[in-house]
């Protein structure tokens, strides 16, 4: 990675977009990269739109602002496509990943003129199958790694397993489901 990879996340409060951006930063840091992972939100409540960001680079990151021209946008809740300009600043070389059961072609039609690459992953189905509840952030996190190639899939899985063992030390029963959700999303992201 010769330049800084910039990622913008769009989600709703409670869906884990902020957590996913922080987990991505932790995993990338563990592989020797310089990272930033931070949210942008005010006093919003559960369900209100939120934005989170990642910067990942092999070199020190000296910029400390929001991301206005991302390389990749992650849409954790597809209803935000109609509520927020999710493609703002995203160029024709950029990629957008949307949590939906729809195909990339169907989503591209709703993005009105977006020339970049559209990816989709059904994070709802994956999380409900693997975790028994709707937690879209875990599958969306894996889809970002797959689409951006920010790290090798196997390295990512190893780092996330270590992270989950620490994060869920009091609830080890949820680790296997989260790991399954990651692995499945790596396989099921569609272009």
C-alpha cells in the first residue's frame, strides 16, 4: 500500500459502524500500519445516522480531519442511500460496499451517476445465521478487508480472532459466531 487508504462508514446508531471502524484500525495496526479510526456524531440516538472513518497507511499519517474524498465507502444500512449522499467525494476509482440482499447492479441504479465499483453483501442474513441476531458490523468489516485488500484474509482472520478473544473474554460463546460471520462475508461479498 503506497498511499493512505481512506474509508468512510455510514450507519445508524447501534449498528456497530463505529466499532467496526475501530476494529479495522486495530487489525491494521497489528500488521504494522499506521492507522486512524474515529466516529463523527453528535447527540444522536439509537437509529440516527452516524459516520465513522479509517485511514490506513504504511507511512505516518499527519492529517487529522474527516475524510472528504474516500477510496471506499461502507453503507451499513441501505436506507441511508436515500437519506445521505453516501457517494459524496467518492471518485470513479472508488468503491462502495452496501449491506443489502440486492445485487450490485440494482444498487448502482439507485446511486444516480456513481461511476465507481459497487459491492454488496447481505450482512443481515450472515449475522442472523451466524450470530442469531442482527449485528451487521462484523460481516461489513470483513467485506471491507476483502474489497480493499488492506491485509491478507488469513492475517485478518487471525487478528480478529485474537481481538474477539480479548473483547469477549467474559462471553466466549459469541466468538465462534463472530468468526463464522467474518469468514462467510469474505466469501459472499459480490461485485
